[in-house]
C-alpha cells in the first residue's frame, strides 16, 4: 500500500511558552543580539540584551538630519549690545518696566519739578537760592572777617538771664544776635545805675539803626548766628582813619566831608557812626535854623552828610573827632538873606521861643529874631507876619517885629 503523503505542517509539534524560552537559550541558535554578536559564543548574552526594542523612526531621522546639517556660526555680540541686553534683563527682572518700556503705574516715580527759565541761566532766585546765599554770606564773614550790614529790628532780654540784652538783626532767613557788650562800648561812668539796665537802654535807643557786624558763629540747624559790631567798627576805623591813598594821604582828615549813619537820637543831638567811630553832634550843629528837639528832624537809620571840623589821632585806638552837619551844606543865609528888604512884611512860622525872643522861620531856611509881641507870646508853629527891621550881611543875621498872629 502506497504511503500516504503527509503535510509537514500537520506534524508540527505544539510549542509552549516555556519551550520558547528554552529554545531561545540554546547554543545552536544563530540569532544575534542588538550589538550584532553571535549567540553561539561561549558566554551567552544576558536577558536584557535579547529584548528587542521598537524603533522610533522620527527620532532616528532627526538625529540623522542633525548629524548631517552644518554647524551654524556663533553671532558676534558687541559690548554696547551686551550692555543693552543686560539692562533690559535687569529691568525685566525688577519689574520696573513693561514691554513698552514705560514704568508700571504702581511704582511710578514723581518727576522733579524743574524751573523753566527764559535765558540760559535763571535770573530769578528762589527761596532756596536766597537761603543758600544768605548762609554763604554768614560763613564768609565768619571765615575771612567780612563786614556785613544790617538794621537792628529788635531787642531781646531773656527772662532767665535779664542781665544780658541782645540786638536782633535778620539776615534773610537767619537771625543774627549781637550781645550788648558787642554792640556798644560801655560808658566810663554808669552814674550809680545798674549796668545791665544802662546797656539795655543804649541798645533800645539804636532800634532801627543801620550797623556793621562780623559773624562769630553760625548754627545752620536753628538758623541763628552770633556777631560783633565792635569788631566791625575796629576794622573800619583802621581802614578809614589810619589808611592812606596812593599818595600817602589819610582818607579822613580835618575839613573833609563824609557820609555818616544816624544810630541814636536824643533831644539835645544825634549820635552818628562815622566809619567805625560814634560821634556826637549837638543840636546847634545840626542846622543853621534854631532847632528845639532833634527827634523831630532825625531818627535812627538816616544817613547824613557832615564835615569833620576836628580830627586828632592819639595812637592806634585813640581818636578825637568833632563834626558838624550844618557846615557840610552851604550857608542858606548868604543867598536867602538877599530876598528880603528892610521895612517890608513877610509871612513865616514860629520855630522857637526862648528868653532871647521869638524866632520866625522865613522862606529859604533862615530865622528872623523878633521881640516878644505885646499882645502875647505866640505858640510854636503858629503863622505870623513879620516886618523886617534890620539885616547884617556880614554876620548873616536878620531881625524884625511880629505885626500879626494867625491862629493855628
């Protein structure tokens, strides 16, 4: 009987999972590992090497393209560009600016208010500029003994120490105080009066006077400076009474005319500051007319022209000066007396009444001496009519009689 043909696939044995594992470990297998080594080697490969990994096609293609692509050249960055990038990164990290470059609203800094000036340099000073300038004046006076000038605007006497009085001068925003002993030289004789009261009186009489001073100390925080007037006066005396011009002549001499400041006024005369020296001028040397009270015509702070009639220098600190205000001006009698004729009548004002008679002030600044009228003594300041009885052109005197009195 002929043999029946068999299908080789029909005789295929059943393969179990264990067999697959055992078969994979047989040395006769010709499988290769991932690295390409033969499996028939003496040391079998490990299990991990036999696990086939799935191929990532996209990843492999990218690696291949990256390996084939040329390496790009590194761009050259300048220092300026690097600095700009650094500033931009710092601003971005600190949050001070946004993408548009503007500061955020929450942290916006107020702009400093600048003054827009007309010219290149501002000519109008602000309060801050003035305070700075005033402080520089005081510091300059302190450092180099520069003489400053101010007006006495107050007198202070502290309750805790009433024996010390201060004169107050305002130099801009700063308060300058001058102790009484540094403002006025104390008198040789206090006449049995309290020295503190006498010095306080002397300062008070100089209220409103314009004086020189040198700063002794400045406190910028409190705005107070201490000064001395006597030091400034000594410096001016040295310059004007002992200083000379290019020809070797003194600046002030007997017969010279100078400007002076009125610092104190009493009924009988005035005290003037003549370049660091206080000079007393009596009432009769103030005007060619008869004056009764100097306080009516003068006050501290005024400036007058005077003529130095006497000047003696005894050493460096001893001066003797006599001055006259009326002699610094032309004598009005020399020209005004020619306006009047003997026997004529003129209108005037009673300026002074004393035992000598009644002085009537006429036009032109001259006084006519009249006898006391029989109808009664006219009050000072009343308007009267005078008949001229005589004129002396050599002595510049004129006299007459009151004929009519007009009530005030």
